[in-house]
C-alpha cells in the first residue's frame, strides 16, 4: 500500500503510560466510592483503555458525577505530565520523523481531552512533531468510532482511506482503524493490550513497538 497518513495513538503507543491513567483515575474518583467498588472500576478502566475518558466515566457514574470526575481526571493527569512523569516510547520520535521524511503525514489521536493532549505534547516537546493532533470533542466521537481517523483523513486530504495506517495499543484503537476502512491497522505491545487482545480485535499486524512500524509498512 501507499501510505498517505499514519494515525498514531499516544499513551501506550508513542508515550509510555507507566500507570499514569490508573493513578489519575484513582485520584479523580477520590473518596467517592467504596474500597470494594474501586478495584472493579479500575478493571473497567483497563478494559476500556483508549476510549474517550468521559465515555468511560459515564458508564460508571451518574452524569453529574461523571462530568466532575472527568474534569478531575484530566486535571490530575495533566499535573502528572507537567511534573515530568511521561516519557516517549523508545524510537517513537525517530520513527515519526522518518515516516514524514518519506512523505507520509502523521496524526496523533487520543482519548484524552484536547487540553490534556496539548499538555502532553508540550511536556514532550512534540508540538510540531506530527502534522495534526486530534482529540474527541463536539462532532468527533472517540474510539472505537471511526471519527478521529476520518477527521484526520479529511483535514490532511487523504485520497483513499485504504492508504491510512492506524496504530494503537488497545482493541479500541484497532476497531477504530477497521471502522474507518484503513488498510493497515496495527496493535503494539507497549501498552494495555496483549497480542491475543489485539489479534482478537482484528489487527492486521501486531508489533512489539511503534519503532517496528516503518519496516512493517514497507514489507
């Protein structure tokens, strides 16, 4: 395939998570749930990694509490990022630069709010690393819907969705790529998903890391 666009997830795919999502979630929930319920909620958070965070909170809490918890989650995650508790996946930056040098456009996508995504990019010094950065928002649903990939394709003027490569660490990332019609949908093993999870979701490729992406696309 001729790769016009590479759509990359962030936490777990190009950025090491190191438990930050779970830490921020626990801080956001605070003392509002019982010790018995918190582990069950954390299990659900793990199962839904990659999805829009407000969607996850809405599945666990009434709407008013979900909105408050989501705002606190984004704030807590942002504080962890600003404190320097985020690092790139080894080889991620070099891979992205190489793909762009070869003519592919690159878009970052996430399940975080736009403000949190910007904070993450700023903390890494990645503001200009990709052509585009997208997050769920008004008129753009999060994963596993195809909206983020299709929005990137429209904004970057892709000629054929089959020329898109989508890469992420969760089954939700994989389902998003497939729903968007991408010709290359890879799962990576540096985040939440296991090989069985990613293959079960329908990934066309399962890679040890994003650093293996360029070779897989060219093969």
